[in-house]
C-alpha cells in the first residue's frame, strides 16, 4: 500500500510538517505554513530571485528524497532555494532552484537517481525548413516530474505581463500562454509574419536562449521578446532581471540555433 493512501496521507503530512518545522528552527532556515501547505526556504527573501522550479506529484519515492540526509544537507548548506509541500495541490512538491544555486540542481537530480527516479528529459520540439522551436511551459525530466522557468519566485516583478511569474506559472499549470524558445534562423525567417504577431499576442510568449556559464554549469537563459522591429530586439533577460536590446545584424552569436539540444543537456 502506498504511504500516501488513505489515513497514511495525513500521518505522512503531519510527520513532514513537524519534522521540518523543528529542522528549520535548528538550522536557521525560514519556515512558512499556510493552511495545509508549508515551505522551507534557505533565505528570508527569495525575490528578486529568478531560476527554475522542479514540480512533482506525491510519489512514493519522493518521501525518500525529502528525508534523505544529502537533501537535508543541501538545505543546511544553502545549495538550493528550498521547497514547498502542499497536501492538496496536484504538484505536491515544488523545489526552488535560483540560478545561482545551479550546482544544487545537479546534486538534486543525482539524489533523485539514487532513489530510483529515472531522469530522461523530454521536450516538445517543433521543426520545419526555417528552423526549430521548443515549448518551455513544462520540460519533463522524469515521469510526472517537470521543470519550469521562473522569472521571479514570488512574483514581485511588475510591468509587462509576459515577464510576471504568475503568467509563467499559468503556462505550466494550464498550458496557456504558450512559451516558445526559437532559434536564430526561425526568428529571422518568420519575423515578417506570425512571430511579429505573437509578440503582440498575450496567448504566446516568444523567447530565445542565451548561454551563461555559472561556475562550470552552462545555463540556457530565456530572453523574453518584448518588441521586435527590423533587426532590433528588446528583451527581458530573466537571469540579469533587466530589459536589454540586441541588434541581430551585429550580435549574431547571442541566439543559439539548437535550443532543444542545449535544453536536454541542461535538464539531464
């Protein structure tokens, strides 16, 4: 019988809640509880703090991960941003990984593997004669476990609706809006028609990826396209938390042509 079935679900939730409440006090972490959900954070304020989230349902194997000494040491040593457990939400566990904690992301994947969770990234990739594009709404790394980009883990960013984390959260939860990472060739070849239209369409978010080397880990970072005129791009870089401008005629190396290969390497 699953430890999460019937009355076991309540017992396990109460055990986790009480354990991590005490654990947070002892190790000077930041514990938050609301209704039947709780968070353990390694910083009192995670905003502005863009990065990624790993979202999982309540899997039997996840109890092994969450009680693993190595995982708990990651929290103590501030190697990830923290996690949330929600008793009623279908994504029971959410792990917060700010960009500057990417070494912790790789370590967390290894803990998953050690407990029998098979990591095999699966992306929704589309290709045609003009190039390729990848959907970023949900990037699955294992069965039922997916990664999403977070522009701001607590949605403090104001301004353009396409840069708000609530918009990106909706994209992961409901499938809308569609968030696309496009190649350089695709962007240039389709500028004159629907790429230009999608920039004005709130049901689509067009991004391109740039690469940042953070302590030996290559991060593919989405740049959210806010406007495009001729060869000039105005984007929001979620890593640097600022609006940037690109001249496509001169900055030809800023956009990678194989986003699916880079994302698969990063996710796995």
